[in-house]
C-alpha cells in the first residue's frame, strides 16, 4: 500500500483522471506557511473548496507561490489547485487538501 508521503507531490500541468472519467489538470500546489509582508499577488481567482463547497480566494505571487484565503485569512495547509483539463477561460478552479488529493 502506498502512503501519501511516498507519492510525488503534483506539479503544475500534471493531469489526473477521476474515477468518474473526467480529466483534471493541476494549476499549482499551495504553500503552508504564512506569506511574507511583501507578498504581491499577480493572480487573484475564486475557487471552490472541494470538500465544503465554499468559495475561497486563490492568490499567487511569482516569488512565493500560491496561497488559499478564506474570510481574508490565509489557510495554513497545503492545497492542490486544479480544474478540468479541457478548461476554457470560464472553467471553475477547485482546491483540495494535498493529503486528500494524494489519497484519492
């Protein structure tokens, strides 16, 4: 049996096929630490938390990377950010905790 820690962490562009048949593409993986004061996001998007179905904000700074924000506060856990592989510009982004993503 493989453990999540034994698996390779997803990277931007990796594709995964869901058991129901849809193919998804990884946009990025968040960092779990608090961003620095000079954090300056170049990406600001809304995503759906896959488990709670709540909207969260996804921010990305070219030097720091991705973070997920809820109610104005960064969530200090790692998330995989993904969307359908055949996404168009209006396709939804989704976030899922890294451990849950790795175990599915």
